[in-house]
């Protein structure tokens, strides 16, 4: 019994201890489990940019354990805390475990930025989110419409925010346009028009043309203000110029202007906010020196001015032209836009082409002189031992389009040469365009010496110098004047149709008169229809008789240094160097009314080479004297009807032409060379023969 009791007592005691232990230990374990359980706190942030508030919500709070929390707003850029709020939680501000609140722009002192909002509960910090309180300047635009000189110029503000977007956080925002001259501080900016409430999608424009009364660069900005702020913020900005403007500023050249030796300046589409009273054009040379100031002439839609080369003192240059606008206030402004007038000459290309016929072709291509080129000349020099000797000046022939100028010149001798191309301008200046050097070899000189060649089926012996057939062999053959002790073997043929006399010399190699010595252009009888011999000759006849005769037909030397001759009208004239042919027919110079060297009418002299005499063979003084000096009594003279197409193996000699007022024969040795040279230079005679027998100009 006793053991049973004791056992029961022990069971009771242990059971009691177990229950007591279980009762005490269970709450402790539960508390431990509650502490170690995951946190249920959450923080959420929503931003209302239009209202300028950031609203936060904290959930999962337990007033039994969560007695306080702290709200912080940190500037995302500066990392500085801009706002802190400590909150004691109670049943009033925390219901059902949720606490709400807001941060306003005023709390942030209207400092526009992104803010990171956090909530600290005990030792834990939750990030609620980021509040975007920035000004969206990237979505704001400002532009200026109207050109720089427009009378109406608009500043247009445009918001690019999406629907519902807000450019500037908060309420009570006002937008306005401000402008200022960039030569002054931005603080001098003035408001144009009235400020307007800034809406979400603001599009707004204002006329700014009348607000700036200075030329130059201007700044424009769209600013936002608020009665709550001390500062204004710039949403967008731009720049614009207040200056006169034009649609075109050019120079012009036309054929008509070239004839005037001028170019034109034209300024079109000119506008200016301050009006236009006039325009002047300033012309500057390539050195930057002003050479002319000219007033523009008002046309319908432009200002125009023709500028002559005389105005520019015939200077050839690349000119820069500026336009100066005179406004309604008599203030001036020089347009930034300029134009150019290229009044430089283009020197072109100079080429020398050596031909097989012992000539060189000198060619100038693509040359230009303002006002057009009047003529081109080539000066040719021979260079020997470092010295230049001028050989002559040769006038070039222009092509139909005047793009090329050429002249062909016979080569004279081997050696080094220089050719210079000169252009004569419209104002008569001789301008050097190009020059070049070249060499001539012996092979470039062509034929030199004696050659047997055919002419119209007959073979003749010709003499060449540098490929040029010589038409007067007096010096080459070293002819002596005819005399009683010396006879020249000549045969003389008169081609009546061609008005040409050709003298032939006897050739001992062929036993023929086949060496053409000299050719002369003459006047035969004006009656070219009568084909008869001497039988029809009488005092009033005017034909040269066909037939074969001889110098001094009667076998006696009948030559006169001065021969009185009777005209059909009964008057007496005087002819120099007369050589008798037959009857009353002579070779002689053109007869004149007195024995003076200065009694020859120009109109009579200019008939040389045409039928014009009373039957005699009229000749230039030099040719008549040659016949007188070199032909011998008995030399055969054959007068043939002839042909203009076959003048003779030496061709028809070129005649000299004289102008009215010239009363002498330019080949007459009795007239001083100085007078001939003067008249030739003055272009009163086309050529002359010196006393030494040198031909000039023909």
C-alpha cells in the first residue's frame, strides 16, 4: 500500500512539473517565433506634378511594436537631405496598420529636382520611390519665325509634353517671353506681351518685332515664374538677328553690259524692320581697299547699279561688294552678305605650232578681258646671247566666237624665240596676257635655195628663203644695172587681164628664160575689150596692144627719168622712169600734173593692179625705176591677153593703199623715209619701201 502511494505521488509531482514547464515555455517560444518572422512593412510613393505633391503610404504597421517612423527626401543630384519629418504613430494617424502623408514643393523650398523618399521604422529603412519635381526643359521649345529683316517676327513657344504631362511642377505657374540684346547683359531682358498661365500642353506665340530697336543679335527665352518663388526659371531659349535681309545679292554680266564696259549689281528682296530709305554699294579691291561708293537705284523689287570700268579706273581685279542699308531713322547697317565681281582678265592659253611649210601658228585660246578684247597681237623676239631682238608685231585673226586668236608667221632662222600675246582692251590699253619660249631648228625653216618647180605645166627655177618663194631676185642674183657695157638677158611678159608684169632671166642650165626674177602689179589700158596690136593705136585709144615687142623697139635706148606725156584731153602730164615699148606705149610711173614728187592723187595711185591707163603700163615708182635700171635694149616684151587666174609663176604682187590726203607714191625714193614712216604709223598708208629697198607692211 505504502509503495503504491509513493509511486502515485511521484507521478503526480512529475506531471505537475511537466505541466508547469509547458505552460511557462510555450509563450516564450511564441514570442521568439514572432520576433523572427519576416517584416510586413511597405512604403509606396506617388507624385502629383500638377499639384506639386509627393504622396507616400506606409503599410504593415503594428502600434504594439511600431511606435514611430521618419520620412526623408534626398536630392538625387546633390545627395543632400532636403526634407525630414519624424512621426509618432498612434491610433489617429495610423489606422489598420497604414500611415499616409505628403511632401510639397513648399516643403522642398521649391527646389526643382528629383528626390528619393525613404521611410525609416526602427532600424529598417524603406525606399518609397522618387519624386520627379524637375522642370522638363527638354520638352519645351522656343523658335523665332520671320526673317532677320521682317516687319513681323514671332516668338513661338511649344510644349512637347504628352497628354497629361506637366512641364513645371506645382500650381500658379506663369509663362512669359523675354528678349534682350546680346551686346548687353541677360539681366536687361524685358518681357514681351503678357504672362500667361502655364498649361500642360502650352503652345503660345508673341510678336517680338517691335520690342528690339537695335541692330544685332538678340536672345529670347521662355521663363516660368510663380508668386511662391524668388527666382524665375528658363524653359527654353534661342537667338535671332535683327538686321536687314535680302533674298539675293548678285553681280551680273551680259553682252549689253560688256559693250558698256560695265557690270551690274543687284540687291533683291530687301526687308528691314526699321524700313529702307536707300542702299549704297561699297566696292573693295582684293587688297581690301575701298575704291568706289555708289548709290543703288530703286526698282520694283530690287536696288540696281551699273558699274563701269572707268569708275574703277580700269583696274582689273576681283572686287568685293558690300551693301549698306539706310533705314527710316537714317541709321546705316552693312549687310553681312557680300557679292563678288570678277573683273580680272583671263590670260588664256598660248600655243606655238610649227608647220611643215616653215611657218609657226601662234594661237591664243580662252582669253578674256572685261569689256571684251578688241584685238590680239603677237610680239615675236629672237633671243641670242641673252639679248632679245624684236622681229615684229603680228595682228591675230579672231575666230567667229572670239574664243581663239591665231596668226601664221614665216620662220626666219634657227634659234631661240619668245612670243608674247597682247590684248587691246575696250579702253585701248595693251595688256600682256601670255608669253612662251620655243626653238626653231634648221628643219623648221623649210625650203632654202634654188628649186625647179612647175607652174601651169611649165618648169621654172625658183629661189626660197625659209620656205618663202622670193618674188624679187635682184639682190639674190646680184644683178647689175644695164649699161652700154653690161646687158641683162631678160624676157618680160605683160599679163593684161591680171595687170601683172613678170620679168624672167635667161638660164644657162636650160637655155630658157625660166628664172622668174620679179613680179609687178600694174595698170594696163582701161580698154580691156580691144584685142589688137599696134595698128589701132592713136592719141585717143585706151588699150594696151597685144603682141611681141622689145625694150626700145627701135633698137635705141629710149628711156627717160622724166617723160612729158600728152593726155587724150590735150593736157600734159609727167611720168618718171619711162621705158619705151612700142609706139606711144611705155613702162612708167603714174603720171602727174607737175614734176613734183607730191602731186599724185590718192585715188589714182590706188588703181594700181587694175585697168586704168590710156594704154601705157603704169607702175609704182620703184618698179618703173627697176625696169629703167635693169632692162636692156632689145629685151623681149610680150603683151598677152592673159588670165586673172594665172597671173604668173610669182603671183600678183600686193599693192600699197593710201588714204585721201596722201599725194605721193610710198615706193618713191624721192620721198624721205621719215615721212613714210610717220604716215604708216598713222595708218595713212598701208606700207612703204625704204631707200635701201626694204619693204614695210606689204
